[in-house]
C-alpha cells in the first residue's frame, strides 16, 4: 500500500492530542540498571535503583521497590504524533538489536514499550502504520498504551 493511500498522514501537531511520548521500560529484576546500559550500549533517560528514595513533584517521598531502566522520547521529540516518537525510539535501539535480545533473554528481566497519549477530544486517538508495527516486531517489543483524557 502506498503511504499516500493511508487515511492518517503523519502530523506533528496532531490536533486531537495534547501530549504524547513513548518510553522503553526495562525492569532488570536482580540486575542493576547499569548492567543493562553496558549490555545495550544506550544511555537511558532515567534509572531507578531498588532502595533509592525518590521525591515526586508533590513532595511525596517513596522508596524504589523495583529497579528500572527507561528510555523516553519526552525530552527528544516534540511532535504530538505517536509515530514520530516510536520511529525515534526504534532508530535509537535498532542498531543495538542483538544486545536488546540478550537483555530480553536474561532471567527475571521484563521489557515493554509504553505509549502515553493525552487526548484532547476523546476520539481520533493514536495511529500506527505497518512500518512501526513491523519495526517493533523486529525488536520483539510488546506495546502498551496509557490513554488519558484532558479535562477542558
């Protein structure tokens, strides 16, 4: 199918979206997040280490119960079209595909790609083209969505 034949073109200012981002989330189980960084040769945007104390924007402090390694598009992509976020993440991770597979095969490690979408209108949500679906399948990544509705 030709890209021209698709109903939804890529639109950086996607009018039904207030904000969106994508986050590769690796929960390394018994491994330290730094070991994931060494294996992948990709710098995360954030890591959480078991036992650390984190304070959120409301001033509440909690202790990290599960370590995490995260690579987010939040500070890299300003588009409100989720496809551009997925494309950036795939371009960043694909050169390290073999390392990602090794990480996915480690005992106790869990990996997911989480898409966060803030809807302005309550309809016309995110769209994926076959290119994004194929690229995610090639990386053996599951995809989940958190969808929120912005209260006007």
